[in-house]
DNA sequence: GACAGCCGTGTAATCGATTAACTTCTCGTC
DNA sequence: GACGAGAAGTTAATCGATTACACGGCTGTC
C-alpha cells in the first residue's frame, strides 16, 4: 500500500479512501491511485483490514457432516445467500462429533468471523452458551439445543410425518419400525416422537447415528423383529436400510414398505421409487443466512420453521400399485 | 492480551512466549500467565497473529461444485489431512463457473491462505498463472490446465476405460454413446478420448456440463440416435442418464447398457446395480493436501496419478446375466 | 572482588490496513 | 482585503499479536 501511495504521489490515507469510496478524493487523484494500483497489481491485505475494522465479512458455518448431501445442499444455499450480500463462508465439518465441532467453532471465533451458523451435533447447550458469551451472533440450523436463546431455523416435519403415519396404518401396517437419529439431537428425537405419537405409540424405535452403516444395522434389527414397514429419519440411514433390504432380497413394498425423511435425487430411480418427506433444504440454508445477517446488523430475527412435504412415490404401497 | 499481561503481572512479550512455547519463561511465570488466560477466557486473535507472522495456517480449496458428491468427498479428505497437520481449510464453491472460480481464488489470496488447491473449471491457464505469479503455493486437483507448471493430483482412468470398452464391444455393442464433460476441461476431454480411442473411434459423443440435467438431455439425444450402450463420464450426468432411461421405460441392460465414471453409494441399490469406474476419491484429496503442504514447506512434490478401477455390477450385461 | 556469560523479562518496532484530527488551499462574501 | 467555510490531503494513532534487542541479576572463575 505504501508503494502504491508513493507511486501515485499521495499518502496511504488517500489510497485507502479511494479503495473504500470514502470521503471525496478528486477524480484526478482517484485516477492516479487506480492507475498505480493497476500497475503494481496491488491487492489489499484482508487480514490487516479486518484487524483494523473488526469485521471480516465472513460467516462461519459448522455442519454435522459434509458427506451428507442434505448438509452439502444447505452449505451451498448458505454460501449463495451470503455471497449475494458480500459475505464469504468458511465451512467447518464436525463429522457428527461434539468434540470436533467445538474445535471448529473455536477456530472460527479465533478468526473473528462476523457470525456463526451451527448445526449442533448434540443438544448440549454449553457450546452455544460459550459463543453467545463471546458476543458473536449465532444462528442454529436444522437442529436446536436445550434452552436455546438464539434464532433457530429448521424444517417442520410434523404434518408430513403425521400424514405418513396415517398412510401406513391405512395400508394395514401394524408393526412399524423407526430408524431414528441419535436421541441427544433434536431432530433425532423429535421426528420419531411426532411419528410414533401419530401412530399411537405402536412403533419400534432404533436409534442410529445419521450415517449409512447405522441405517443398515438398525434395519437388520427391525426386520428381524418382524416389522412390515420402515421409516428412516435421514437420507443416509435410509440408504443403509435400502441396502439391507436389497441384501436380504426383500421386495418393496410387498415384503416391506419404506419411507425416508429427506429427499435425494436418486430416490425416484429406485424400483419402486421411494416415498420421502422432502425438506426445503435450499430455503433453510438461505433463511439461516438471512437471519444471521440480520442479527449481525443488530436486528432480532424470529425463529424460522419451514414445513417439509410428504412425497408419495410407491415404496409404501400407495400410488400405482 | 494486554489484560492478561497485566493480570499476571508480566509483559505481553512474556504472554506471547508462554502461548508459543518460545524461549523459556520460568515454570512459575508460566503458571501465572496460564491462570490469567484461563480466568479471563482469553483467546488470541488469529488475524493479528497472521498479520505479524505472515502465516495463516489455512489452505484454500476451490472446488467445481459442492453438490457433486465426488467433490464433497474430496473436500472432506482434504480437510482431514490438513487438520491432522494443524491446518484449516476454507472451501470455495465455483459452481462450474470460471468467473466465480476467479472471484473465489482472489478472495482466498486476499485472506493470505498459505496455499491453494484448485479444481479448475476450464483448462485456461491464466488464473493459475496469476496465482503462481503471486508466489502462492498451488496444487491442481482432479483436473489440469494447459501447460500447467504446478503439481497436479488426479485419477488415471485409462486402464479402467479401456477395459470397459473391451467389455462393451465383447458384449456385442457397436453403437455406443458417450456422455462426456465439457470439452474445455481436461477430464471432459481425456476420459472420452481414451474411451473412444480404445473403441477404435466408433462412438457417438455428446458433451454435457457435469450436471444432472445435461446428462438427461445427452442420454435422450443418444438414445434417439439408436445407441445400445451409454457411458456417462461423471456421476451427476450418470444420474441424469438413468433418469431418462427410467422415464422411457427402457430395461437395463436388455434394452440399453450403462456404465458411469465415479462410484456413488446408491449405484449398487439400483436394479440391476450400476457398473462404474470407481475413483480413489479420498486418496486424491489426501494426496493433494499432502502435496500442497510439501510445497508450502519448500519441497517440490511430483504429480500424483491414482488409478481408477472398473467395478462390474450388471448394468452392462456382464455378471449374473 | 571483578568480570564474563547466561537466563528470564521488558521495551518498542513491526505487520498492513483504517480513520480521527489537523493542515493547507481555494473560494465566496461583505 | 480579511475572514470563514469547505474541500483535499497528510500525519500519526490504532487494531492485537510477534520478536529483535536491551537490561538486570545471578553464577562461576580467576
């Protein structure tokens, strides 16, 4: 920057003003400075700028698992929205581990992100408290924690889950297996609670960990127990369950019905296509980013709940069968 | 930091020394400083530290498309490897757009990442030159550019593609359609070149853009042209092609054979399971991160080529049929 | 007892920007 | 012609760390 100033025959203050469109340098000075910048190929040092201004124009996003396409899509949406407001997004991958999550959150805070989006790995509020105590704007995404005091953006699956329960009961299923997420995550509990509630409590629940392998194992256990319908509360566990069904040579929906929470582009390709509860993923990501930006600008955004939709495709014996 | 120093009754220099394990403060001083840090909940400002040391302990990763599970897995692997060496990764999503790619690369350079991993959107070398000119360590991943002068890490599909070509010809296919990537990407050209080469040139090629929609369109065109086998050179285009095949009610492999470059966990679930060329995705990501770290440490890593493997599953009429 | 050498710490410069406060200069007005 | 307002630009403090250099005190040697 000093070089640029010298080259243009002005002070660094003037260069800074030209750069930030501040005050009012003469058009002529402006030109000289811009020419010098161009000639020297100068690019301002974002670190120094941030140190001085205490603003990094960066949002932190800590997600549970980058390999889960649901979160990948969320990340994509957050990034789009953030970029359109001139913000950058740094993604941290917690790998469904509370420890790694905490590490990432602290790293991001150390780098002074302007705000943080978090998909908490567990519903333990201590990390959230730590962030809030630091005064950093925080929005929770997809999942919440006990006694959360910050805005939360998530999908509301109650209606869809209730409709699904009715469908399955209506189709004559009385032994229904639920592959739920970990009981210490809000989505792990709530989804299966709502579903079994709508079922009148007559379901068998196995908790997985939102990963494929746990889906296979849960499915195996439930099938051994004689269920005639499976509901996987996450796309990866659904993938695992479908693998187990295929491995056993069971026919869908004749031998066993299945539905999955969270749609993926390949579900319609299976035979029969899989009935799912589709979440408004992109909207969730955008809404979360918007809420966070609002919080950063001193506003008090409300919680957001976007409803998920039941998409009937045939794997529960409805539709064309 | 000043507060901590005051609290512990020492100077900031000493605090810094304790923090960095430098020199040798007395164990007793050390304790006092650590206690003060603990009590005040002090966390060092990474921006200031980086400004001073000109090292951010951060790698930049610009990938073509975060929604493509292939790149998501790469990102995950890069991050794992980087973290295990004490580095953080900032991910930028170029969305297969050269323009957005350039924007992200510049943003990352402005933030002074210690090195950059790039999956170039096109084989135009100008951006790569720009980065190299800035003296920032750079490694290309998955794709290369014309006249690249930096290390490249990628998959080698020649053997697998050749084997696949032989299989298809052996199975009696004479009209084979290739759904290739954009001709201005190295993977878009090379894969179909190798494949059609092995075929003796007797293939019809349609170029897509590495996304699902283009896969459907390409498949539609090729099927209309009467091909009896399809090879999609990327998993998303493969997804699109499979959708088109399903929409037309064609039976695999009886009416049409299909194989896809790049494996995904759901390919085995289809009926029949899809024959693929599996890339060593995780290894590619790790190798790229390692190369970059080596470069940062002043070494001169070689290019890395990891071979992809043909996985026969039935969609080309081999196996159990 | 004086002096060299080492050890633990403090002082202050520095990284590259932003910006408050100040200086200069140009006009316009009476 | 003097004075004041306003515009354009400069000087220097500052953000929060790191680190070269300086300094004082202790030890050991002759």
